[in-house]
């Protein structure tokens, strides 16, 4: 379960970092990516626990 959370944050955080490098936005997209990855990881864990 922790793997889903860590993997989600890693993948979406990396995607946000790439967007930051592309747009030179100063880390905002990385933060958004980390939050979205954490939300997605929690969502997947909760969904698997309720099935």
C-alpha cells in the first residue's frame, strides 16, 4: 500500500518537475504533481481496501 503512495508521488512529482523545467515556473508544477500523486495513491489504496 505504501508503494502506491510513493510511486504515485514519484511519477507525478517527476512529471511536475519536467513541466517546471519546460516552463521555468519555479517549482509550482512539482508541488502540484506531488499533491496529485499523493491523492492518487491514497485513492487507489482506499479503492482496493473497499473491494
